[in-house]
């Protein structure tokens, strides 16, 4: 069974935040691991799907792995 994990990236600070925007934010990446090989290959064959998913979630990147990845 596949897992979905969030990997927090280093915090970014903004010197001049705009109205409604925070002065700092924590970007993140999405890690999907423990996929079977066929599912992982299918996702990698369609990078536009991963990109659209990441963009809609606000992620900087999406990684797909067959093996277990510990982001803790």
C-alpha cells in the first residue's frame, strides 16, 4: 500500500511581505513511497500529472518511489 508523506523544506523569510501574505513560509515536498513498480512507472511516465498534483497542493516537488523513504 502506497504512503503519502510531507517533507518540510527550510523556512523562507520575506523582507517585504505583501498584504495577506505571511512574512515567512515553510515550503514542502510530497513523497509518495511504497508503490508497486507498475504504478511508479506509470506516474513517472506522466510527469505532467505529478506536476499538476504538486502545484494544486502548493508543493515544491513530488517524489515517487517503489521503496520506503523515511522523511522523519
